[in-house]
C-alpha cells in the first residue's frame, strides 16, 4: 500500500519537474527555429542582430508566424535574445578561463 508520505513525495517531485521546466513553443520557421547553443561567438552576434531586427519588425506591426500570438512571439524573441547574450558571455568567460589556465601552465607548470 502506498503511504501518504510517498504520495506527497511523488506529487512534490512531479510539480517541481513540471514547474521547473520552462515552457517552450516550437517554431518551425523563422529566427526562433534556429539552434544557437553550438554557434561560435561571431555566429551568435549575427544571430542576435537578426533577432533584434525581428523584434523591431514585430513591434512595428510586422507579420508573425502562422498560429502565433503577436505578444507571445515578441516575448519569445526577447527571451531568446537574452539567452543568446548569456551564451555569448558564457563563451567569453570560458575562453578567458582557458587562456588563464594556459598562462598558469606556462608560468608555473600546473
């Protein structure tokens, strides 16, 4: 028999999984359909410029993808822009750390 404690643990874990995962809308076309996580910093900057152009276009009343709500699509574009910026900053930090490690290895033989 399942105890109340086990049910509570299972329910809590389920809620954490459901609420902890960011809802994602799958876009099959346009700038939001691209996978940016494996892009170089130069590619990320170009992608970010395209996102910015799309944000401006949608904010001025341009067409949105079929089946998409204008406000939701604009919010998704802005969120992606921030995600790309975070990816760029993370890449820069990793590159600086790798350079630091190489320098320390050359200087001190770590």
